[in-house]
């Protein structure tokens, strides 16, 4: 029997979409005519194939709007949703919740969301995009979210949640299935909300989850939703070549060991607020080739570019230990370069109430880093890197460091800086299964490139950032009113 030919189908209304989406087969494209698709429930159950995806996209990017009581569910495999603008929503907030399915929910593997914009959608608490566990219990894998824009999300829950369980299972002995998702070339700029309201991205729930996800080449500008810009709650994820600009939070290795941060930029261009770099829990991590330059740091966290968590090992507030800090540049931060005792009194209290031994970070390899100070007066470290190895680091503007207990710090000659060569067996940096990056090679190369710009991450069809929040952390009157109502309704 001859194979059906792939076709291009056009729909101009919600009713036409419902009629035609059921006819889509591998290789087919559903083109949406310009217009507003109010209250659309786009549910795709059929699957494409590796060479023939099912594609649903705007005929003209920026001219197709999903509004009102909308939702998208991708339940088949090899499906692409492209160039849709999500705005002016009014979902029933009683039917949505944090940690549930998102506005766009991926229930299966090998699906992609690309070139879409999510702007101040509505006041229902949920993520914008989730990978969600279907009734079968099969974990979605190998999905991609790229070249999307997320602005003025005023509701609780993260922007993106990647899940391999329906909730944290802290006593589970079996590790959750690895996900292998990728988030790349996206733009995040969202306002601050009270408490742990949900940041930009969450991957997994707890330290017994396996992520193996790649988050790369994203631009976060005033991604302020909560103190955790990204909360990485699973093992073996890589964060590569992202830019964090003027963000009132930190990239957190929150749960899960053996994670990697490579070639990220943490920078600020003003001192309107305190800004963050990274906060590290757990063990086995490699943090290499990152650049930190913060004009003002987070007083609530302990004023540093990089925080290493004290506390009990392998707990809810897991001790940071056995970590490699390699070839990073700490460039005149208005705070400590590294804080070895952030939130120390709270961690001591947690240890006591949990009847667990309190420890401070140890077995930290600090090598090949540049610590530079020009206009600020903070010491290079707060606390002591106990039982740790410091070698071949360069201290510029820290005269006290050369004769301190950190005696291996030394000033460079003629501003020389060469990455340490990690070829000895003590400094091997392992690749992570399923992520196509040569980690050791990237570590040895040191910092490459420059901070990302809007032009490098935006959808091809979009010229301007939809929100003004990224400029001075000021919302439009409409978004501000929405945020006020959400906070009032949630409380």
C-alpha cells in the first residue's frame, strides 16, 4: 500500500483547527492563518517520526495569538509547535495549580516548542511549559524548548518545569528516569513575587532524580521571580554559555550531584538591587570557565558571587563538598568571590532540628581561577575552604591574599592568564551521558565568547522585547495590576 504523502493544511479558526488536527500524520504541517484563536484547546494525539515531524505553526510569526481559556497538550511524539504568541489569557484559576501541567504540556518524547512568545498570559498559577507525566507513567524524554520568549509572568510556579516524577519522592530508592531535554536560546525576564514563588526553570524534584538536561545559550535579564533563577533539582545537568544579567537571584544546584556549569556569564550593569551568581548544594560538581562581575551582591545570601552551602551531607540542605572550581574569573565583584558559610545560622538550626551532623564545605579544588579586585573592599573568601586544594590561582588587587592562609594565591605577571591543563588523572572532568559536549575540552579552553544579546536568542519574526521590565524592573500598569491581584488571591 503506498505511503501517504506529507501535506500542508491551513486552518483559519479554532473550529477548523479541531477538525484538521485529527487528520495530521507524520510529515504534515498545519498552518494557522493570521488571527486570534480564543479559548483554543490544542491537543495532538498523533505522532510524527524522526524524519517526519508533525508541525503546527503560524503562517506568519507574530500574527497568530492563543488567548483566553487556552491550553496545549502534545501527547504524541515528534511534534513541533512554532511561532505562536500566547497572551491575553483568562483561564479559570481554580482549575490550575503550581506543579501541575503547564499552559503548554509535553506528555511525550521528542517534542519541540520553538519561536513562541509567552507574555503576561493570565492570573492562573501554573508554569508556561512543562514536561508532564501521562497516565501511563512513561517519562517524556528528548524534548527541546528553543528561541522562546517569557516575559511578565506574574503567577506562581516556574516558567518551565521539567519533570520525571509527579512530585518529590524523597525516600524512593530507585532513581527517576533521565530526561535528556534541552532548553536553548530563550529569553527570560519576569518580576519578583513573594517567597519561593517559582523561578525561571526547575529540573526535577529531588536528589534521586536524574536530569541529564542541557540548558545552554539562554539570556536571563532581570529574571527576578524568586531567589532561585534556576533550581536544578536532579543529577547530571549541564548549564553552558548562558548569560545572567541584572538578576536578583542565583543559579542553584539545589538537589542532585554531579552537575556542571560551564562558560556562563553572571554580570550586572547597575546597583539598583543585589544580584547573584551561583549557590551550590551537594557534591561532585564542576564549575568551570564562568565569569562573575556583580556591581552589587545579595545581602540576604551573604554578599558573594559564588556560595557553597554548609549543612548535613545528602540532606534537604545538602553540604557542598568534593567540588571543582576551575578557570573561573571573579572580576571586581562587590562582595566576596566565594562564601563558604552562607546562611550558616539557619543551616546549624536545620542540622540540630533534623538531628544531623552539621559540616562546612570541604574537599574543594580551587585551581586556575582569577580573583580581581579594583573598587570594592571585600576579602576574596568568607570562611575557610577546609581540606581543600588551591593551586595556580591569580589574585589581582588582593595584596593580603599572597601572605594569608590562602597562600597559593599569587599575582600574575603582565596580566597573564592560562587555563590549567586538566590531563592528570586527578583533574579529569567526565562527560555526561547523552549530552553532546566535550566537557574536559571546554574546561581546558577557559572562558570563550561574550555575554549574549537579544539578537542572538530572539525568534526570527520578533524585533522588540514584549516587556519593559528588563530595563529597570518596572512593570507596565496592566502587568502590575495583574501581579497585585495574583498576590492577593494567593494569600
